[in-house]
């Protein structure tokens, strides 16, 4: 229960009727005028709903408020409803049946006081025809029809009885009760009991109204406008005060039930409160809140790609946006971020994707148009790259294919500072490389080719072809020394090693890289030289 004093105009007593689920919240008011019952009812109907109907529960609510007698919504006879059976007090002003009454003792006042109880008694003795004596005593109540009663009594008596009738006092025609009011209206006394009063008396009165619960519907599918629609308040509404909080904020007094807001900011939050004004009193406001549609992001771009990710970035849109939704075209992969960049990972290598970026508002109720960009992950790279079956002029290059999509392989063979290129198809996992120089440092590099023009990262190894034997080996013996000379290809990346043996016994070893001549000294005669 809440009690509010708003200015001096009226007093509000609010009470939620806790009946099942039809919990209409009813509010009670005591306007600050004193009026006759009819004028009071009219005022209640114009500014609220009607004069108050009482129930045991709401009596509890309002008696604390009462310092004097107040009109309530009950009168003896309503001019406009049928009291055909003559029953008074049959319904409340709002049409509710009177299922409960709380009269002050002595109320309602009867037109006439209850008649005095007149006793007519007669005693009869019947000595002859009956051995027993019969005595009949009649007592009349106020409703007894005296004349008919009299004749019935006579008929019932034994024919032969001796009867002495007591004198019957004729019924007194009662005087009209001085307090009786022919067409009374009802007040509630300050302790909650009811009493009849002259309807023309000017008194304070109790009105009620069902609390107004309306709703503002918002339709907003653009960045800069929204259409508002609210529900009519009950009764004669002077105006609707529409308050919008946001950017821009505004307060308007309108008589329409709708309004279109313009010049709004994209992705911004707005709160709307519509209060109906009735008899200088604002009813319970209708409210709504919404976001406008955010603008799309600007300058969407690809910063970097790897085999499994594509890095996107963009600029904030005009207006506001709290987060961004990034999706692939099939919507199978979705990311949500609150930054203006995203490394979209978990992608298949060597595949192309179309990304849609939308800006969104905090509660995800509105999303902008999408900004779209296409790009591809780079293909993966080969693994387990090795050179096998190496001879002096060829070798076999072997690898393991990467995951994901690719079109084939691109092989670069480098030796003697020159590059040679070969292709391998998607299904090949080894390639024989021929026409290599012997004894050479060979660099082998494999890249994976995508279906588009992007290459994967290179993987490389080096290998040496088997050197050819030296030729034209000549030994020039001298005194205690021996000089070996030979011929060899000028380009080979080789080291020459010569060993001197005598009688299967190792004597000496020397190496050279560039010169094709080695001189062994301190030797005895008859020595073998083994050249490597
Ligand atoms: C209305 O009537 C009450 C008592 O019946 C009285 O106290 C009050 O002053 C009156 N108010 C006006 C505005 O006449
Ligand atoms: C009573 O009935 C008359 C005539 O039908 C109508 O003009 C008047 O408004 C009614 N009054 C109320 C309080 O219903
Ligand atoms: C009383 O009874 C008589 C005879 O039955 C009848 O004519 C008369 O109308 C009755 N009066 C009332 C007020 O019921
Ligand atoms: C009610 O009060 C008014 C004025 O005070 C008076 O003229 C009228 O006769 C009264 N009515 C009754 C039924 O007492
Ligand atoms: C907004 O909705 C209205 C009606 O529902 C429609 O006509 C209009 O094209 C929509 N505008 C946008 C930008 O979606
Ligand atoms: C709207 O009407 C109310 C009540 O008359 C008034 O208090 C308020 O100042 C008005 N506001 C505007 C913006 O006109
Ligand atoms: C691209 O991504 C790779 C792997 O994350 C990183 O090494 C490289 O520096 C990035 N390049 C740019 C330009 O950001
Ligand atoms: C952005 O998101 C992260 C986690 O996703 C969160 O921790 C952070 O608070 C958010 N920042 C803002 C400004 O909302
Ligand atoms: C991917 O993005 C890069 C960098 O913006 C661009 O150079 C390239 O053309 C894009 N590739 C595709 C397939 O759009
Ligand atoms: C073989 O060649 C590569 C590439 O030129 C080089 O890095 C490497 O050092 C060379 N190896 C030797 C043993 O010279
Ligand atoms: C063998 O060596 C001699 C000199 O040492 C040289 O004249 C000759 O041309 C060489 N022969 C070949 C085939 O290289
Ligand atoms: C009408 C009348 O009086 N009838 C009889 C009443 O009873 C007496 C005897 O007790 C008779 O004599 C009457 O005839």
C-alpha cells in the first residue's frame, strides 16, 4: 500500500488486488473538493473511474485516510437502474453487486419503526363435546394480516364452544422515522462503518481508478529515425507528455497516439516515457527503450594472412557501436569482438572466404548492414622434406603434403648460384631431380601452390651430390718427398684429401680445397698414395 500526497490536489492510495492472476492494480483517490453525491460521482467518472466500491479488504486500506465522512459509490436507488422488485442497495455505482455490507448499527434507517408487538389472546373452553379442553393462543407479528387472521381463528374453533374474545387493539399506523431519507446516499464514517445521508450534502468523497498499464511500441529499422506508438489512456486525456532520453533528448506534449523521432544517432540507446495527463494528473507512464540501427563499419581491410588465419581490421562506424559480428558467408564460423581488428583463425589453409562484418549494439538487438571482404588463407607447407637416392648427378626429393587445399608444388633447385624450377602435381609427394653437378651443394626448396596465386611458406634443405673421382692423378717423387697433382671440375664444392700408405700401413694424410696439388714430405721411398 502506498499513500502519496501530490500537492493538495488529491491523495492516492494504491492497492494491488491479489486476486488470482487477474491482478488489476486499483488506486484510490480523495479529491480535495466537497461535492454532493451526484456531483462527486460525476467528478470520479471524469477524472478517475467511479466512486469507490467497498470490499472488506479495501476498507482496511482507506480507513486510515479518513478524518470525516466520505461518499462511497452506493445509494439506495440508482435513477438509471431498475429496482423493479423494490429492493434498495442492490449495486455499486460501477455496477458491482453489493455482496458485503458494513452498516453502522441502526442503519439503514427503516421508513417506519417496527410495530409494537400486539398480543391477541383468547381462551376457549369446550366442556360439552370434548372431554379435553382446547386452548388456542395466537401471537401476531408485524407482518400478520390481521383481518384474515381473525376469520381463520373463528373457523378453527369448535362450533359448540363458548368463546370469550379478548379485545383486539386495532393496529397503530406508525409514524415515519424522523431520520428516514427516501433516497439516501451512503457515506463511510471515519471508522469504516456506513451510514445514510441526504444525497445533496456536500462532502469529501472516495474515487477509484484501475492503475493504467500501457505500452509504447517502437519500430526502428533505420539509424536515424524511430516510430513510436502508445496506448490511449482511460477516459478524457488532456495530452500525452512524451519524454525521450538519448541524443537528442526531448520533451513534447502531444494529443496524438504516435510520433516519429528523427535526427537520431545510429547505434544509440534511447528511453521513451509517455505520461497521459488526465485532470492535471499524470497516469502511470508507458515506457520503452530501444537502440537505433548502427552504421556499417568503414574501410574494412585484410592486414595479413597465414595458413589458418586472416587478419581483418576496420574503422569504427559513425555513431555508436559496442561490438562487431564477423561471419564467413556460410555463417559456419562466427566471431564477436569489441575491438576494430580480428585475427580470424581456425580457417582451412589454402581456402578463400567472404567475410561480413556488422556493427552491433550492446544488447545485440540491432545490427548494421554488412561490410564484405574476400580473402584467402595461404596454403600450408610441406613437412618431412628430405633428399634420398643421391648419386653424383641426381637425387630424389621427398615430402609430406600439408593439410587443407592446394593445387600442387613448386620446387626450386639452386646450385652454383643458379636457380632451376620444377613443378609437381597435387598428388605427387616425390620428384626425381636430374642433371645435377657432382660433388655440389644443392639447395632444394618446396612451396605449396594454392588454387589462387598465393604460395605457402617455403621449406628448404641442402644436399650434396656424390663427387666424381679425380683424374689425371700424377705422382712426382722427389728426395724424401712426394707431390701429387690431379685434375678436377673447377665448379665442384669439394675438399680433396690424400693419404700416404706403405705396406698397408697409414703414414700421412693431407687435405686441400682449392689447389689440386699436395706435397708430402719426410717420406721413405716406395710409398703408395691414396687419393680421396
Ligand atoms: C469538506 O468537508 C470536510 C468535513 O466534512 C471539512 O473538514 C472540509 O473543510 C471541507 N472542505 C472543503 C474544501 O470545503
Ligand atoms: C441516466 O439515463 C439518462 C437517460 O437514459 C441518461 O441521459 C443519463 O446519462 C443516465 N445517467 C447515468 C448516470 O447513467
Ligand atoms: C388481508 O387479507 C384480506 C383477506 O384475505 C385481503 O383481502 C387483504 O388484501 C389482505 N391485506 C393485506 C395488506 O395483505
Ligand atoms: C436534503 O437536503 C436538502 C438541502 O439541505 C433539502 O432541501 C432536502 O429536503 C433534503 N432531502 C431530504 C430527503 O431530506
Ligand atoms: C523499415 O521498415 C519499413 C516498414 O516495415 C520498410 O518499408 C522500410 O523499407 C524498412 N527500412 C529499412 C532500412 O529496412
Ligand atoms: C506539457 O504539459 C504539462 C502539463 O500541462 C506542462 O507542465 C509541461 O510544461 C508541458 N511541457 C511542454 C514541453 O510543453
Ligand atoms: C603476419 O602474420 C605472421 C604470423 O602471425 C607474422 O609473423 C607476421 O609478422 C604478420 N605480418 C604482418 C604484416 O602483420
Ligand atoms: C571487450 O571484450 C572483452 C572480452 O571479450 C572484455 O573483457 C572487455 O571488457 C570488453 N571491453 C569493452 C570495452 O566492452
Ligand atoms: C587479400 O588481401 C590482400 C591484402 O589486402 C590483397 O592484396 C589480396 O589481393 C587479397 N586477396 C584476395 C583473393 O582478395
Ligand atoms: C650450401 O649452400 C647454402 C645456400 O647457398 C649455404 O647456406 C650453405 O652454407 C652451403 N653449405 C656449405 C657446406 O657450403
Ligand atoms: C693431365 O695433366 C697434364 C699436366 O699435369 C696436362 O697437361 C694434361 O692436359 C692433363 N690431361 C687432362 C685430360 O686433363
Ligand atoms: C348450538 C348449540 O348450542 N348446540 C349444543 C351445544 O351443546 C349443548 C350441550 O352441551 C347442546 O344442548 C346444544 O344443543
